[in-house]
């Protein structure tokens, strides 16, 4: 008798588990990719309008191929507004700390006349900016402007004729203004290069659900204006030009210059098909002249804007990710949010994924060049980068033997 009861109980429990799994799958079937996970404890957020009746194509990356014509942009905006309110419920507002006065959501959202906390990373390709950008994007309520000069091609902007348009585009995006010719070029490019938006996980989730809205200024402008935090990483604009953003106090911008050992940067670029043959990308002396120019520009900006500009080396961030992240968030005027702590715990222990992945053993990631580059390659880079390495605190490797004996390339440096 007891065996029969036990068997019946086991069958009942199994049935309940299967039902719960099916129910959970039904509940999440409207989200082709889990780009957004609600913060703990709050479960009554309003979902975007239903996509029932729409058809999804695996060949189309899960993007709906027909869109419910009854759904309006305003419906999506209302739902996203409520979602942000929930996402920010546990947010630790600065309320005067770090020279950031906001103590409630409405003081940070542009649609209510607030000024967002705007964080910018200026760097160059393959210098650790994807990792730092994703740390900032882990913050609740963040809208991520990922490589907003992507449509300018594989070049570095050091002056005119491109500098004015580049700065104008950045200011428009920071103000959530997607109108005008410059933004039209930006959006046209993005429609055929969708990774322009994919890193902006909160936006891309909606693009998957409502692709007909995704590239429209009348959708993007009011959507962007809902968000209290705005982050941006820029890899095509040199610091002397980017510093113009600090002159506009209404932007409430704070800029970090992210620097990396040129040997690590160039080793990483070897794996990218878009880099070889591009002088601004694969030529060591050109890249290192930019590093020297950035050093002197950084000195000037530290004197003019000591509260709103600072420098960090990728190696220092990688070797001490928690401590350095805390310092960088303090600089930007942001708290160490639990979502950021979770991101660091999950992304700094093991190497997972391809060359663009941010899942890395952070203590070894900056130094792969020591094993992956032949000494002849290292020597060529060093010969074209002597001044840059001296200014930024990177030790030269004088022979193969040094590299095989736990070579430490990190030296102190000073901007004063």
C-alpha cells in the first residue's frame, strides 16, 4: 500500500513540474531573446502590448515578420515607462553625492525635464571598451549608445572635415534627438548593421518585438527620453575632439579615457576581418601617435575639468575589476548596483565565447599578446610605440627570454 501511495505521489509531483515548465514557457514565449530580466522582488510590471498573432521566423533571428497593426508607438512607450519605474525601484539615487543632485526618477528623465546621468568612454578599437561598456549597461535604467560613430567607417577622427559632424551627432544622441540629416545617415546605416543597436539591450528587446518601429525617429526619441541613465562608448574620436562635450554643462557628461597596452590592442585586432589594410587600425606608429596625443589632451582636460574627466588603463581595470569598477562608478556618480556586482561575478572568472565576448578571466585577458604574438611582431610594435609606452607606463620586452619569465609589462605612470 505504501509503495502505491509513494508512486502516486511521485506521479503527481512530476505532473505539477511539467505543468509549471509549460506555463513558464508560455509566459516567456513573447520574448525571443532574454535581453531584459526584471529586478528581484517586483513582478507586476506591465508587459509591452501583446504580439499575439504575429509570426516569428528563425531565419530572421526571431524578429517578427508581420506586426500587429493595432499596436501604436505610444502603447510601447507607456509600457516601457512603467517598466523603468519598476527597474529603478531599488536604485540608490546619488542625492548630492558625487556632485549629482538627483534624488528621484523624474529628476533624471528627459521627458519630465530631468537631466540624465551621462557616462562616456573614449577609447579605440579592441581596448577593453566592450567590457567597460557592458559594466555600465548593467546599471538599471540605462540606455546604451554603442559606438555611435559606427557609420563613419574604420577611421580615427582627429579634426575637420569630420570632427564637427561627429560631435554634433554625439550631442544629438545624448539629448535623445534622432532627427536631422546626420541622424538619418546613422539610422540608415544601422538598418543594415544591426549590431549598432544590439548592445543597447533595452532598446533591442523592443526592436525584436516591434521591428517596424525600431529605426524611426518618432519612436527612438520618446523612448530614449524615458531613461534616467545614458551611457556611450566611442572608439573613432580622439580625446582632443571629444573634450568639447565637457564644455557643454547642460549635457552633464563625464568622460573616461580608456587606455590599453598597444601590444594587446594590436594582437586583438588581428582577429577582426575589418582591421587589416586599414591604416588607422593596423599601423602601430599611427595608433601610438594617437595615444601620445591623447596623453597630452588628457593632461589639459584634467586641469580644466578635474571633476568630470579621468583616465583608466584596461589592465588596471582587469586586474582589480571590483575595486576599479567602484572607483569608476563613484566618478560617474553611480552606485555599485547589485546588477553590476552580478555582472562582474559572472564575466571575470572564465573565458567563454569568441573574440568579442566579455566573459573573460580578467586577470589574464589583457596579456594574451605575450603568448599569441611572435617576438618579431612585438618588437615591431614597440619600435613604433616607444613614446606612447613610456608615457602610459608599459615596459618594453627586450628579448624572448624576458617574455617567458613572468614578464610584467605594467609600470606606474603620471599625468601631472
